[in-house]
């Protein structure tokens, strides 16, 4: 807890000043009440840090590739302390999805990158269904964010924050159908693509 608090107060507000400049479009959409799902495309290991900096007054748990948990015990402790939820990227990891749902049901915020993998050329990859499943089951608002630009000194990271999306199930007493999941997944990907056109 103390580590997360230290980073949130002492590091995140000032990191953009020292490492990268940020242009934000749709800043008004940062505001939210209750808890939400923060969803973005994925091009760099810095993406999560950028979103943490942009929404630094809020606390987010986040889905993280299982391989990162295998580096060392210290690193596993570090990312777990920051709120990482382990997910297997090669399949639909229902354990991770259930953990994400539980996180939201506890009133916490969740950050997710539905592509699962980093896009090496900036192309928005196929979305995995996890984000749609979590959104459909919990009904929590999803804040879509397109991440563009670059990271590093003399570079500028660019964000486009879209209007909140609420996914609704046809029958709230039943698990979402495959058709609903496919439609919701495509909707989320299309939203990010449309946001990318606003830069």
C-alpha cells in the first residue's frame, strides 16, 4: 500500500515533465463517478505508465501478461503491489477475467489493453474478448483511450479520451451469449479506431 501511495503522490504527477510531453484530446471525458474500466490500445510498455500519469488522482488495477510474473520474486512482488492481475495472453483466461470482475465488484477501477499484445507498427490489432466480457457482466462504464505519438525525451505522447461506453446484456440473468461478446468486442475496437482519427 505504501509503495503505491508513494508512486501515486511523488512520481506519477511529475514523470511526464521529465520523460515525455503529453497531448490530451477529450480531456473532459477523464471525469467519472463510481468505478470504471479504462481501456486503451497497446504499442509500448510505457502505455500503462502514461495512463497512470494521466489519471493519477485515481487508483487502477490492471491486467498484466503472465510472463512478467516469472522474471523474479522481487519483480512479481512489485507489480502485484501496484495492482497487477496475471493473465495468460495465448487464450481467453477465465481466471483473469473472473479476477477482473471481482476487482470491479469491490469498487475498484480496472485498466485493460484488449489487444493483449503490443502492436509493433501502431496498427490496432484484433481485440481479445476479455474486456467485452467484463464490461457486459459488470455493466461498468468503459473509458476508451487511443494512445499515439511517442515516448522519450523530445517526443510527445498523444491521447484521445472518448465518451464513456456502457455495454448492456440482453438478459442480465444469463451469461452473455457468444454473439453479444463478439458484437461488444467489435464495438470496442471500432471505438478505438474512430478515436485514432481525431489526432
